[in-house]
C-alpha cells in the first residue's frame, strides 16, 4: 500500500499538484489536532459522542425534524449537526447556547457543480453560521485525470470558507484504490482539513478498508471522516480503530447506547 501511495504522490507531483499543505496556525487546525489525538483514545461506544456528526440530509426532512436533531445533539453531546444549507439559520438559533458545531454540505450530493457556485455556496454557509463545510469532490474530473481542476475546486471552497473546517467527500464507492489515494492527496495539498468517504446517497458507504487507506494516505495531520452505512456501535468502533476521527451518521443515539 505504501508503494501505491508513493506512486500517487509522484504522479501528482509530475503534473504540478502539491501533495502537502503548509497548514496555518488557526483554531480549526488546532481543534483538529486535539480531535485526532482524542479519537485514538476511544475504547467504548459511550465515548464516541464527541466524534459524531449527527446527520440529517434527507430531502424530506422538515422544520421539526431539524429542531429535534439539534435538541438531540445538545442532549447527547455530539460534535455537530450536519444538515442541508437551507436549514442553517434555524439550526443556528437552536444551537446558540451550546458547543455543538454547525456543519453543512456543499456541491451535494454529486459534486459536479461549477466551482464558482461551490465557492459561493461555502461562503454563504459560513456567513449563515456554519462551522464546517462538507464538500463533494468533482468525481468525474478526478476519474478523467483532470487533477488541476479538482485541486482548484477544493482550494476555492477552502478559501471561501475563511478558515472554517472543510471536509472533502471523495465518494469511495465510485473509485478504485489508486483514485482514492489521488483524491486524498489532492485534498490534502489543496488545504482541506478532512477527507470523508461518502455522501450516503451513492452506491455504497464507509468501509474499514477505505478508512485505513485514507488514513495511511493523508497521515496523522488530516481528519478522516467515515460516513454512509455506519449504523451500529460495532461499525463505529471499527472505523475509529481503522483511523477515523469523525463519524457521520443518523444513528448516533443508537451507537452510543442511549
């Protein structure tokens, strides 16, 4: 696996894509460093709450469902709520007296938006209170070998987010191992804080094998988020053991055993 990662690094270097990023000193990076260290110490499901993005991205989710999601996140101490952008003002109001972060999505779920639109979406999300933005990579561009375009797409969102945490969804179920490595390295070089497995809206979700590969590729500096199909305590603990430090799931309450 190390040879395949090095091969990907050299391939990107040959076309002028950086595989590393000179991280600025910022609250987002410092918080991430603490989170990664903390996740490595998790030994039982009840300790997972602080590493869960309590997620509701279904198109039919209504106002009351978002209010309930926020209440549950505060009650159980989840890291964040992850919702569609439309609901950001509502969720911000219901989280205002808590430490629960506000996470939203960008270019979701296909990733094939115009890069300028993605950047604008991220900028508006931050203006509306988002602490974290989960963007979808341009999957077709990656598979076409258009690495500069993919890198610029991610970098544009990172810049627009103004220092807020950016997670890059690479949709692992649609990629082979070589492409997963390329996606992770491009995301790292473009300044993203996390790589993330899945939208939950494609043909597959997170696997232990993919989490392990992603962690080995990005090293200890970046976050790795497992999302899609993580429904039980055993699932979540396996992802953490494999190298994830964040879990995206709608089953958080069940996972922590409450």
